[in-house]
C-alpha cells in the first residue's frame, strides 16, 4: 500500500508501524463508544431522577414522559422547608464519619498485627471475619435490634455506628492487611533498632507510609455507612433516622412527597460523585498498592 506524501510528490509505501496503528485506532474508537454506551445506561436512572426532581409537579410523573420543560428548584426548597431532611442528612454524615474514625482506629492495629504475625490463629481470624462479612444483613439485623433495645440505645446514632463498624470492619481489616504486607519488614526492624516499641513503630513509621491504604479504606467505609439502609431501618425510628430510610418512606406517598424523594436522592448522590472525582487518584493508587501477590 502507498500513500501520498505532499502535493506533487510520488506515493510512498506505508510502513509497518502505520499499518499496525490503523487497527488500534479503530479498536480504541470502538472501546470508547462501548464504554460511553454502558456509562449512559448506568447513568440513566440518576438522569431520570434528576429530571423528576426539577420538573413541575404536574409534569414530574406524567405519562407519556415530558422531556421539554422549564426546570424548577421548588422541590428542593420544599424538601428543606417542609421536611426534616437536614436533620436526617446530618445523622447520615455523622454516622458515616464516625464509622470511618472507629473503623480505622480499630482496623489499622488489627490489620498490622495480622500482616506481621502470620500464623494459624491469624488465618482463622481472617476466615471468620470474611465469613461474618459474607452473612446477609437480615441475619444480624435482629440481634443488633435486640441488643440495642436491652442496652437502651435504640434509635441513637451510637447504636447505628456500632452496628455499621461491626459489619464493615472485616473488609477494612482485609484491605489494610494487604497494604501492610506490601511494606517491607525491614522498616519495622530498623525502627525498633532505633528504640521504638512496636506501637511506636506502627504510629510513627508505618502509618505515615500507609497514606493511600488508609484513604482507600476510609473512603469505602464512608460509602458503606453513608448508603446503608437495612441496619438504619431496623435500629432507628425518628431521632437517628438517616437519609436512605427517609427516601424509602417517601416512596408510595402522594406525588409531591415522591418528587421530594427524587430531590433527596439527587442531593445525596451529588456529594458522593464529587468525593469520587476528588479522591479518584487515591482510590486507584490504593487499590493498586493493595493488590499483593501470593
């Protein structure tokens, strides 16, 4: 095959690199189109919910759907003024942040110990933690409910926080353990030769190198707690109710309340999208760093 070089010049033969680049370019275009189509499919529910929240109430759930409309934000105003959404959102954020703090405070030392003292007991503990994490939510919801009632902490953020930490702690430990295993043991030995105790080694030497791992574990823990529905439904009533439970209670009601549920969904999803965009670099680095061999 030959291609023209410049005007008036003779045709020159196509090199092997140029022939190989053409199929790759077409393959890349196909991949981009497929990923764009898949992304659109996954984003369709959120786009539909956003449209329902920004339409006038008479058009929000019309059949057939109305696509040409003048956006309005009155639903968001009504959500803040006519409901306790702000209180439920504050509960959700406080429980999620508290879960992250407690999970890292407990999970980091546990994961460090399991990474440095590998043995039969450690393997058994890891398997038990994984088995507990794999249990369906409804298998542990009622025991947590009974315990909260007997301890007098039902419908409190403390009860929900403890339950969420207990449920998500195995994942945090497994993830952090992989990061700890990636850090050479020689770093521990050098620190202890300089006079550090094991705890000082963890706090002063190992944890500062664990930035991506801690950020990754914290983000996943936050997301798990932020969107938890079943445990929040079982352990809360009014005072500690979270946004997922509030949204569920709006479904099946009249159209204004259903539209407010759409607005609440948008308000809850937007911070998560922003968070994912901001910490994407840490998530990729963290997940790559945690992929150990063997």
